[in-house]
C-alpha cells in the first residue's frame, strides 16, 4: 500500500500544557523542588577542613589535580572503581524503590521533572493556566504575545544558565570561581561546559519535556521488569469507575460508574496521558491525576480514591470486596535488598581496608633485559609510589625472590622520597650476576617500607633472563 502524496504516517507531536492542581502530591512535588534546587546550587559552597594545603570544598572534582573529594573521602584516578560501585548501588536502589513504590524517582526527584516543573510554573506566572497558554499558542503573533513569550524564555535561559554555572562550580573553588565566571575571566572550557549543560537544560525542560520521558529516558522502557502486582503505582479503579459518563448536578450514580469523564486527570498530567487506559510508558508516577480526581470526587460527593496510588493486587482485592494487604517484603524486594546490602558491604570494606600507600611496578618492555660487559643481566623497571598522606614520606625499597642481585635507582636512593599527596615515579635497575638468571623468568617481589611507621607495601613482578 503506497502512502498518499502529501500525507505522513507519523502524527506531529503536540505540546502538553498541563493544568494546575492542588493536593498532597502537588505539595510533595513543591517540597522536592524547594529541597533539591537549593542543594544543587549551594552544595559547591559547603566547606570541609582537610588540613593545610588541601582544598576545603566539601564536594569537588579537581580535574587539574586529578582528584575527587566528597566530604572526608579523597578519590584518586586509580580508584575509579569507587565510581563504578556508586553507580551500581544507585541502580540497585532505583530497582528496589521502583519495586516498592513505583516511579517516585521520575515523579519527584529526577532533574528533568524538577526543572520542567519549574519552567511550567514560570509559564503559569507570566501567561496563566492551561487555557490561557493554549490560547496564546494559537493566537497570531503580536506585541503582547511577543512580550509574554520573550519574558518566559528570558527567565528560562537565566535558570538554564544558572544550572550550567552550578555544574561548573563542582569542578573548582566555588567562592572564587563564581565571580570569575560572572566577570568573563574563566577559561573557554568552563564556558563551554556551562553552555552545554545550560543549553540542554533549556532545551529539555523548556521544549522536549514529556518527550524525554517517552522517548529518551530508558527507565520507562524497563520499568515493567521491576514492577509486580504488589508495587505501589498510580492506577485507575476501573471496577468502581466504569461505566463512565458525563454527570449533571442532581443525577444519581445508580447503574453507572463513578467516573464522570471530566478529563481533569488528563488535563493535569505533565505527559498528557489518560491513566484510565492503564499503566503506560508516559506515567511518571507524580500523582497529580490523583489530586485532580480527588478534587472532582469531593465536588460530586463521592469517596476519594477513584485514581489512587496503590498496587494492582490491592485494587483487585477491593474489587472482590476483600480487605487489601500491602506486601512490602516479598522475593523481589528481598533479592534487591540483599544485593544492595552486599554492594554496600563491599564498598564499606574497601574503604576500611584502604591503604595510604600503593606501589605499581612496570617492567621495561622495549628491552626485556640487557647483558652487560661482565656477563651480568640487567632488567629495568618503573616504580610508581602513591603517597595518599598530606606529608612527605621516605621509603626503603628492597628486592625479594632472587639472590645475589644489585639494585640501583636513577637519581640516587633508596631511600625514596615521595612528596605529600602525590605519586613518585622512579626508574629502578635490578642486575643479576652472570649465570643466575640464564634461561628463566624469576618472580620478584618489591618491598616498600615506610621508614617512619614501618608499614610495608608489596608488589610482584618478573626478572627476565636470556633463553638458553
């Protein structure tokens, strides 16, 4: 079948203009906004005393110094596995919370939800509620429309720019970096990061909005794998609401359902879905449809809860006239909880067992060995010593595993001096007398001993000799 000329198989997306509503879920969304946004903007200014010579910003990703700081924890580039652990824990928490309470992350805590909500509030403040915004969108361009739309987009850009600036402040000393940004004295890289983050904030929260949740975010695609019949999600009590129909004052509800088909649940939804059609990708679990429906039930004198935040099992129990039971503890949540506890335990143990010294041995590969004029065999190594203490340390280096070898360090030593909070790199030559290492590879152990406290760090390597 051919497509008619000038037609399209794809419907053009229409901007969702949601109606304002009052209720407990709307209050929770406001609370999330007033908690999360100040934290995002003010957290870079929190201080944490790490001693002399150390940055005092509580949360800092120091790209120049190649460190990441979170309160009392200092992460080195070699410890990127901590980042992996944090991401794993975050994913498991998301799975567990979703299995228990549905998409509360999407509805209340996601940055896309928070900034979109803020942008919509600005539209309501400068243009009006849903009806006024729809009318203005359809109206021809004139000075009034230009002024209102211009004011909205100006505030959007200011907020988006502040979002980008806040992001940049996590990568430098915020009290000195902010004035430099505002006066044009920062680097091109910083302004580029602000433009990228701020630009995406303006684009996604101002224009894409529900399209992000429907098409860009993968969470909505695999949410069904995390939910079960006992997960608390937003749902429509079809057993009570159907058969739906329009209602006039004075009419009874005998022989029909409680849904009066007012459309408020659709009008207040930030993604524009009809929850009465069942759980959908577009439902972010914000509960605004519950607030809207409860308000309508109050107006017509019916019990609240036609649209409710509940489990499928509880809804089915009520439909049968039974008392619903919420099962928070079940195999799915137990498995998620066990994996989360294990992950946290591994990360906690690694932090407790974390050493202040690490040593890495790199064998010279260009020439595995060199035969000297007296017949002895020499191997070269690069020894890297990480000193995670904020004071200079002196180490003694010894070789174990091969008798009769000599060790020399380019530039003198041992002992090896490593500056505070840095990595010392040393070229070490290990020489074995003629005949000792011929035709074999011998395991070596480099033993590093702190001359102050006597602690030892070991690293394994090989001594390579010529083939027979």
